[in-house]
């Protein structure tokens, strides 16, 4: 038998006849009765309000109320309120349409009368300088861009004439700076910089031998050394040699009156030491220089014109120093050197760049030596023979019937240059691989 215990809660207790369920039913009945009573009260109140309204209606009509009546002459409050709402909606719609039309008209007038706008100045790009902080990825991208830019400028300078190169740099001076920045980056990985080698050679020969003595540096009659640095770049040779000469003047009485003058020529005046010029035509008098230097500077397709200019400005017994990249000398230029008694040839290096050396001989120079010991570049030394040696050599060749042959070789060289510039066959252009 089921029984109820306090605290227990049984599921579906509505369906189970237990003590306490009856009490719940009683409570529910009491709630229903209360609701019915409240409903009856509201109904009675509503009925009274309706009667009151019906009684007040005639009074309102007497006061001049404009409410419309039905056919039977009786009006209700609900219909009047509905009509008022409709009227308000119509008025609101009309006002909205009027404001919309006004706004549209104002916009049209504004569009017709355009006001001039102030010109917006473009924001200049932020310059990338050494102080600009770049991420590793940005640094890598910048190096690639500068590397490709350097290769392009380098290719242009090697495949056009010196006259065209001068015009190019005058129109775009920044190309010169970009090229030399890239050149510095390239040379920094070399075992030696050829400019440093020439500076060291100058210092060693000056200190070891007297000027104009055998093995010493060539100078004028009053022992003045005049150097023409052709294609000088940033004129490093001039800066280093000038500094060295000043130090020697202070150190030793022997060099107190040492007179060294360096002329630096290139396509742009990078600093005060440089004179802008096409190096096939520099502003120096005939036979005014004692040393002419081409340090990686035979770049134009007409570089033999540079050699002829060097011959013009050099005094007799003046020296020509050249350094060029090894890759520019093709395999065809190897062979046995000549046995001229006036030439001081190095037996080991006489086979390097033979065609190049022979071409310079035809320009009037005598070959002194070739230094091929460096991994990246080869150095050549030539000198301009004095007139007595030229006359003696000519007489010797005539006795051997070789003078006519040499003159014909000169003609062949010039004819070949007219067909194809020497920058395309005598020395290969130094063009870096594109990456």
C-alpha cells in the first residue's frame, strides 16, 4: 500500500491519488474563481465607460466637433481614432515627399556648381638610407635589386662607346654612383684590389730607385712625376699617392722637394680630384704625362682610342700601366710572345693576352711585362719608346723587310676595327651572369 512521506517527490504525481493532491486542486479552483471575478469587474467597467461615452456624444457635437456621423446619426470613438491615424499618416507622407524633393533639388544644385578642389600633393617615398632600419628580408631584397641594377649598368658601359657612356652619365648621374657602389661590393671579395697594387708599385719603385733611373719611376727632366689616371672611379689612386708623398716629405730630406702631380679623369665629378672627360680625349698637352694608368677602365667598345690618347700624352720613355679582368682574355690570345730585343718580356706570362699585346704594339708601345699572378686580374706594363729607339727599330725591320709587313698589319687592324669594334673581339666585355 502506498503512503506519503515528507520530503519525497514522486514523478507524475498528478496521476497518483495521494494525500495533498486534493489540496492542490482546491487551490487551482480558488485561482479560477478569482480570475472570473476580475473579468466580470472589467466587463462592467467597460460597459459603464461605453454608456458614459454614449451620453457625452451629443455634448461634443454641440461644441462643434468635426467628427463625421453615420447614416443613423451615431458616431463611435474607435472609428474617429482610426480616421485620425489615417489623416496623420497622409500628412506625414506628404511632408516626407516634400522634404525628399527639397533634398534632391539641393543635391542637383550642388552638383552643378562644382567648387575647385585644392591640389593634393603626392607624398614622396621614404628614402632608403643607411640609417633606415630594414628587416632581414628587406635587406636581402635590396641587395638583389642593387646587384641586378649594377649588372645592367656594367653591361651598358661595356657595350657602348665612350662618347655614349659620357652622355648617359650626364643624363643620369645617379648611374655612376650605383655602378661604383656595386663595383665596391664586387672587389671586396677579391684577394687584392688592383688600385692598391698600383699604389704599392708606385711607392716601392719611388723608394727603391731614383726617378728616371733604371727600375725607378719615369719623370720629366726636372724629375717631376705626372700621372694620368684614366677612368679613375672615385680617384682612390690620387688620394693614396698624395697622402704617401706628404708623409715622405715630412720624414726625409731626400723627398723634401718631391713633386708628384696626379690627374684623374672619369665620367662624373665624384669629388674635387676628378676631371670630367671622355678618356679618348683628355685635356692634357702632348707628351705631358710620365705615367698613364688604366685600372679596369678599358670598358668602351672603342678602347683602342684610349690607348692612342695615352700614347699622345705620354712623354718618351713614359709608362703605360693596365689591369684587366682575366675573363676578358679569350683562349685565342694565348701563344708565344715575340723576341724583340727592346722588350723586357716575362717568359712565364708572355703567352697571356697575346693578341691584346700585339694590338698595343701596333699602336706604338713596347711591351715590358705581364703579371698574371693575381687570381682575378692581369697586369700589363708598356712604355713609349723615344724617337732614337723607333728609328733604330725601323732600320732593323727594313733590313729584314719586315717594316712593310708591320705597316700592313696596322692597316689590317684599323680595317678590322671599322667592321667590328675591338670591344667585341679584342677584349671580351666583362658582363656578369644574370640571376
